[in-house]
């Protein structure tokens, strides 16, 4: 590949706005919570390349579950969800499973598997600008570690990798974040 065929695109701005609500149904070692959410465009131009969003509203519902493995410093969590997507985009079913630990008060770690299944695989797909967006199936794995730096300040490291997918960019992502936790 020559340098002449390398393309880099950058878009800046505010993407979709997300609003949601969650209600805790159970207490104790096993916690269940339904969650609903809605996303709508913030006013960006759908023709941006790469796009800041699909340009259409979306509604979703998920059931979240968490299980404490106390007295061990471990937990397990999971969710299953359904997303109604607007415009030319297909609805999606998703799942997420994680196993996490807090071996020390200043350390948190978890591993996870997440997947999205698009219900109309034979659709034309959603085109935003000249780039196909969010119309593929994928499964990813990842890990997250958070360490307390000082007082309420934590540093958060995230790694995830798409290992199976269709119509989606493959590869790994790295993230670093700072959080203030009280």
C-alpha cells in the first residue's frame, strides 16, 4: 500500500443525544433492572464523513442482571436488549456478559463479551454519507481495569477487540479515562 492510497477522515461535533431510565426490580445477591432509552440526532449533518450518528431516532429496551458472589470480591453481570432503529436501519438484538472483581479497594477489573445481531441482514444497509454505519453483526471481547490514583481520582483503561463480524470494522480499540468517584 502506498502512502497515496491512505485516507484519513475526521469529524468533530456533538453526536446523538441519549436519554434513558432504569428501575431496580429486585434486591439482594441477584439484581434485575429493566432499562429503556431513546436516542435522537443533535442537529448534525447526516452527510458528514465519518458520520456523527445515523440521523434517525432509536428506541431501546434492555433487561440487566447482576449477581454478587460475596464473600468473594467477584460479580457477574449480563444484559439482553432490543433496539428499534429509524430510517433505513435494521432493528437489533444485543447481549452483554461480564465477570468482574474488586480484589483491593483501589483496584477494579473486568472482562466481557458483547454481541449485536442485526435482524434484517438482507437489507440495503444504512448509508450515511458514503460510509455504511451500524448495520452489521459483531461479537467483541474486552477488558477493563480501573486504579485509584489519589482520593476520588481514578484512571480507567479499556481494551476491546472485534473478533467476529460482518459489515463492521475489525480490530482493537484502546481507551484511557479519568473518573472522579465519591
